[in-house]
């Protein structure tokens, strides 16, 4: 079958890009859509744990949440079958510091490294808060261009707060599926510091909410430059070691040559350690008597502000989502969640290959009820 002449330049471009590993188009077509094993695709830097390790208590005579305990009696399958069918690879429930439920798919276990995608946006928010608490960044109203002077001068009105709340007004297309927009370039490209110099404004900052990952990348660079520490080392020193994580973690880089951490997406860790990050926020930044993040920052983060443009069933504040009930969560593109419910003293971690056509937040909100049909999309 003859190839139409109009497609020849595109096909030629694709093969040329594949031959040139630095071309994000070639990497996009080779690797295709992001997946849960993406930590294998990119060079990494370590986030090391310390000697002390915190373990959640094991459940003893502690009944499972109602939804899970009674699932089989109301459905034609077990809760484990439901998780497997919904492409879940890890599902943890922690209540009152007790691990009441822990599930892993057949090919995964407690030691499996799992890419968090945009869950890391909430981690970067915590690091921004620590940098402000410790005086490295004066406050949220400082212009980002102070820390990243190579940005276009037309972006000089953007503050740390605008980036935290996804209200920067930067012209950036957030789509993993279209290889010709910004997101795949930043995800698969090899020179993030070059790309940000090309950013332009779409509108004035604070005009409207628009979820774009470049906002978090700029925040991660501000943390690095204000503290004088790479993001992985700052995370290690300020949270990973003090929180007594069970395992080492890693961050993905854009390339070995340019060595820029992809702070908008790519922390790789284990499910139990993600749950500990939820515990830190559930306890208002306090870890067993150590105030790792100030209560002021936690309060600002979890305020139920009406961030215009966010979905009606949640608000968005400082890189976290919040439900009107008071529950809040970090969320990644394939259905990665760290969900915290202060009223129930509950933490849920869900890691998956995709969303599995489930409204996970509705399920999490009803984890102590028998409302079986409420979670369906």
C-alpha cells in the first residue's frame, strides 16, 4: 500500500527523532503513554532513608472498614477481585496509625517501587512550605523570577502563590496524549532548563485556575535555588529521614547530561512510605513530636477556598485537593492517591495502572459505609 505523500514528512520526522534520543517526539512514540513503571525509563537520583524506621501498627482484632468487610455479601466478587479488575497494584488503609488493610497485585509487594506522577506536586508544596518556614523563601508573594531570572520578563508578575494555586497564566498545554503540545516535551524531553526560557504568558496571573505541570516544575526549581540543595537532597534531609521512611526513594531526571529533576511528576517510592506522607499532613505537619512543617503552612494548604475553575466536587489549594467534608488528597494521572480524612483519622493509598473507571474519591469517602454503588463513574 502506497504511503500518501502528505504523510511522508511526518513519518520522516518520527524516524529521525527516534534516531536522536534527545528528541522528545521520538521518545514519545517509542515509550508511548506514561505508565506506572516509568521509573525504569529515566535516569534517577536517590532520596535516601535514615537508620530509624517507623512502622504502622498491625491490626489486632480491628475489623476491616464496613465497605470492604461486607463487600462480598453484596457483590458477586470479593474486594480483592474488584481491586484487581480496576487495575490497582497497591491499596492501603491506615486508621489510627494501624494498617487495617494492605493489598498488592500479584506482581507487586511492599518493596515495589511505584511512580507517583502528580502526587509529587503535593510533596513539592510541602518543600516550598519548609523553605518558607526556614527563611529560604521570604513568603508566597515573592515573584518566581527572583529565583529563576532566566524566565521571560513578561512572567515577572507571577508569584509563588500563583504557582501553588495553578493560577499563573502561563501558556502551556497539559496533555500526555498529544505529542505536539508541551506536556510530552517536558515529560520526555532532555533539557528542562532550556524549555522554561521559552515560556510565555497567556494571560495575567490570578485570572483563572488552570492545572498545568510547569507551575510545579518552577516551584521545585525555586526550592533548589533558594536552599542551595538539589530537590532530592532537600526532601531527604527535611522529610524522608525525619519521617523514618522504610525504603529509599528516587527522583527521575530529564537526562544524565542536564541532570534536572522532573519535580512536577516523578518521585518513585513504596506504598507504605506514601502513607507516611499522608500521616504527616493528617497530624498538621508534626511527626512524633517533631514539627517538620509549620501548622501555619498546613492550615493555608488545607483551607477550603473556592479556587474558581476547579471541579465542583473539590477545591484546589497549594497543590492539594480538598473535599467539602474536610477530606483532602494528592492525586496522580493514573489514579495514584494519598487520601486523608481527619474526621475518621484515615489514610488511604491507592496506586494503579489507570483509574479503572472508578471514582476513587467517592469510594474513599464511603469507606466506612455500605454505599456500594456510589463510587461508580
